[in-house]
C-alpha cells in the first residue's frame, strides 16, 4: 500500500489538528509536527502503540524490527501540513434560522449511522478549567455572586440557541466552502438535500454573531483562547487569519507547539516574535525544547 498523508480535526471539544502517515498495517500521527506516535497491527486485528519517532532523532521508543515501512514513509513524507480529509462536517443548527451554529464532528469518507450523532456542543473537556473570558471577569468583579465557570457559560449560550429540540445536519464541504446537505437529526425532510453557501457556515467553531453583546464578546473570547489551534485551518479569510495571528501570540507556549503545522503566515515576523516569547517562557519555567508542558494552560489538557 502506498503511504497516505492527511490531516483530521479533533472537535467537540476542539483540540487542534492531527496529521497522519498511513500505510495500512501501520500508522503514525502527530499533534505538533515534531513527535510522531506509531501504531501497528499486532497480528490479531488490533492496532496498538509500537513506538515514538522524533524529527531529527529517529525512532526514540520501540523496536525497529517490523517498522521499516512506516519509518521510511515518515522520512520521505511531503512537507507539513498535509491536506485535511475530514470534509464531512456535522453541525448543530440554530433553532430559529436552521443555519449551522456550532461544529459537532468531522469525518472522512462515508457518513454512517445518525443514531450515534452528538447533539450537544462542548467548548472544552469537562476537566479543563483554564478558560477565562475578560468580559465575564469584569462582570464577576462587580457581582456579589460571581457567575459559574466561564467554560459553562459558553456551552450554555451555544446549546440553548439550538434547544429545546436540537437539530443537527451533516454537510459535505467543498474547497469553495459550499455545503451539500445530507442526513441529520430531527431534520425537516426538505432540508436533507439542501445546499448552503459558504457564508452560511461559521468560519470558526461557533457562530460569532449574537443578539446579546455579552454573548458575542464571550464567544469572541472563546475563539481568542483557541487562536493558535484555529490557525491550523487552511480555509480562513485573510481578516480572520490576521486576527488569530495576533491573538495566538498571546499564548506563545501553545503557538510553539503547533507552528510547524501552520498552512501559511500573514505576518511571519509576528509569529517569530511569539516563538521567541515561548522560548523565554520555557527557559524561565525549565521546560524542555521538545514541547511545553504543565498545568491547566497546556492545550493537551483540553481533552
């Protein structure tokens, strides 16, 4: 089997983009473009971890016997980032407009089984408590009884816009952003084959236009928090990418983990300044060059 090189998004909650080198009987994946985790068929039909391969080092963990083909595919891989293959997208729909509201899932290939489709959107894993919204923090400062976790405010805002009877729909997205409707949950029959314009879809994870200024500001803070990971998407408008590049530099340690996977940079000098800031943070905290770790603010804690 010829090697296949592709990328898939990790959504609901969103945790970035995973890149794969796939040769059938073995597969390697990376979250940062530096460290690759190898998995292979154990001979009994199960795919199990078999090693770790690191850029500039080679096989760091595991035995080389039987891994020659996947290592060769890694060593001869095309430049990162790889093309995204998860062109099927499952969207939570706004109850009033019927338009896509929040991204629930993505999938490559054929979409099967609507009975297992999620109908609730999650901004972060339940164990992650590091998200803070500046506008909610201001409100909490003048309120006798501070609101609940900022993460929960985001989840409630988005999911309530779809309730009480949440509808979802799969769309096949083209390179032009147009979405061709497919199956879904609680869909009117005539919507099953509808076609949606690119501008009908949120550009990022969640719709950013809201009637309440508070809600809109909190959703903007949510996307700002995930800016380094959202920059990994190839189909962003120049205005959105420029905004995210500025916001990504506010989280230099996250940016340093994923910069190898950026499809493009509008302001390379700005990104480089963010990477320098990350190195300074690493030096102060005693982190290794291989990656930033530690605590609730590490993106690996998102889920």
